[in-house]
């Protein structure tokens, strides 16, 4: 069982624009030609930042057209937020706040031996890293620059450095980097 930060980033290190949009990503690659289908099969629980959740709410029609449902996940999702948020019918969502260590135990139990995905939110990934709970980062780098936005990992990490395990070319617009994360 691993806790994995799986995300996409622009060449200049942003996962979303300043207004939390990830629309820049979709023209770059076909999700079915990426590692996502195999990745999601191994996921038992999801930790999600507020920006990602709000993007899903704002783009429910596009998600419905692509996935056949307004909510694309069968796994239980922990949405980290200090605000009350609209619910999505049929989704197993836990709205939470607080220390990721305590909530990680709940996610592990729900995941039943499968992996936990930190889905969106570089700041959320940093919280898991700082708590010693992040095992792996899988970052798909797109061939665009955004100039500003939400950083992929807004934290200085010099030691222990992340250990590059693999790099895989994904069509003309993307490359996937996999890093093992050593505990602090």
C-alpha cells in the first residue's frame, strides 16, 4: 500500500492556473494512452484538495460527457476544505479538515490494501510529505508553460532528495516521471 501524489504539471511547474483551471492539460494527451487507467485500478481511497473538487463541480457537464457520470470516482474521497461544499449525488465523499495523519488512518482503512491517491493540490501533497506519509510522486509534465498558477509542490526539498525511478515518453506532449519519496 502506497500514498501517491499523481498529477500533471506544466513545464514551468504549475498544476493549475491561478483560477484553478486544468483545461490546459486536455489537448496534450489522451487519458487512455497514459498510465491513468492502470493507476486508478490500484487506488482504494482518494485525498483531494478544494481546488480540484471545485473544478470537478464547475465542469460536471464535461466530466459527464467523458465519464458517463458527473462524478468520475468509485473510490471514497476525502475532500480537504474549511468550507461547506455542495454534494454530488451518488459520490462517497467525506468533507474533512485537520491533521492529515489522523485522516490518513481512515483512508488506509477504507482503501483495504489498495493505494491512496493525493489527487490535486500541491499544498495537500506537501502536508502528506511533511507528515512522512507520502511514498511516491508520479508527475506528468506537459509541453506548455503557464507563467503562473498553482505550483506542483510548493515546498523546498533539498534533502533527502526525491529518487527518480522512471521516465516515460507519452506521445508528443507529455512525459511521466516517477519518484520515490524518502521520509524526513
